[in-house]
């Protein structure tokens, strides 16, 4: 189910109330599964990414047509044969998830930051409380990158 990004201001007996409608449940679920994959790739692991990738492919249906690029990228990631292929597919998934988040406005998706690696020329999302944890190079260059503002 997709929730509209909307702020409603109501006046009742001289009081003002603000109600915020948050990001879609589908986007929140996608980001949660995405962060599991990010953690695995940053640790040079690919053995536990198929489940979260397939979950993302299913969750993307909740975004309607906007979820199609996410579903396609997540399916490719789930089918990646090795760590190198997984990292490549993760880049495509990252682009699709970031685009969907930008379209929805990033409301209530959790404590995430956008990071960018100039070596890989790729972006990714990661948990807010962590320093840079590069999923494209893992232990080789774990801290390569910089945080960028989310739109």
C-alpha cells in the first residue's frame, strides 16, 4: 500500500495540528532489506544476500510502476554468481532505490545516509550511525567515500 507524502494542517477551536503521512510501507521495507545487503557486501560476503534481494523484488511491487527498476535490479542481485557480480548488481539496485527515495522524499525510512565512492563512481545508502563502509570494495577500501545529502 502506498501512502501519499502529504502534510495536513487543521484548525479546530483555535488550535493547529500537523499530521505527517510518512513514506510508503514498501519503501521502508525495501530500505531495511537493502541495508542488510549493504552490511554483507561491506564485509566481503555475498552468501546471505539472496534472501533480502528477493524480498526487495517482492516489496517493490508496493511502489507500482516506480518499483519496476528496483525489482529488476534486486532480481539480478539475487542471481549474482559471485561477490564481484553482486557488487555490480548492488550498484544498479542502489541507483533505483535512491531514485525511489528521492521521488518519495525520504520521510520516515529510518536513519540512513547517502554515500558516494569516487573510485567506483557509485552511490549507496547506509545506516546513519556508521562511518563510511564501502560495499563496492569492502575490506580493500572500506572507508573510501564520502557522505552526500539526501534530497
